[in-house]
C-alpha cells in the first residue's frame, strides 16, 4: 500500500486495487462515516448527493386505484 496522506491522527493509504484504507494512530482501521469524512477532506473521493424521493400526485394514485377496482369487478363478472 502506498501512503497518500499522513497526520498525527491517521494515515491514508492507496491499495493496489485503487481503493483507500485509513489507519488510525493506534494502528487500527478507521471505517464508516469517519473514513468518508477523511477521504472527502483530502479530496480522494466524490460523494453524490442522495436523490430526492419522487412523490406521485394524489389524484394519479386515486385514479389508478379506481381503474384497478373496475378491472377487478369486470373479471369477477366474467367469472360468473
């Protein structure tokens, strides 16, 4: 592993597969949100903002439900 950045608190390594490893001053790995913060601080990774959930208009949802009920009723009538 190649040393990319080093501070008193941690050392950032680049692994052979291109990913990064962060090791604390106590020689233990740093993972999770702390690792992401460190890598962002050194501009080693880019994090995309999460997408906003798409909300369907209430009218469309009600129309779909009504159509589904009509189709169900038609199937029941044909079965009889």
